[in-house]
């Protein structure tokens, strides 16, 4: 396993457990993580023409409240890091 990979999972009623793996060498802020993960999710939804889900995703205000940036950078590649949609 790549030591620079981090697994991020969406935690929401609609997108629960959607997984994105990011390389932490290209991350500067928590906002970068959220934006990259949301973009990944949106690209998947667009590839399958899930119009209503695209609208739902665009309306979500995702955040990470379980980890700081430092904790994400020093986490194990096996750790699960959750991105919530505001209904947590």
C-alpha cells in the first residue's frame, strides 16, 4: 500500500461509504481534500448521468470534523477518514 494514500469516505444518507483515495503529497488544506473528493464523486455521477444526485451533491456542504489536517497527514493509509454532509 502506498504510504501517501489516504482513504476518505462520504458519510451521508445519499452518498454513504463512497470512497476516494487521495495522495497526501498534493494536499495543502482540508478544503483541498473536500474539493478533490467532491469532484471525484461528481465525476462519477456525471459519467452515469445521475442528474438528481448531481444536484443533491452540489447542494451538500461537506466537512471533516473527526480529523485535523495534521492527523490526516500522519494517519495510517488503512485509516478511514469521513467526510460528512452536514447532517451528522
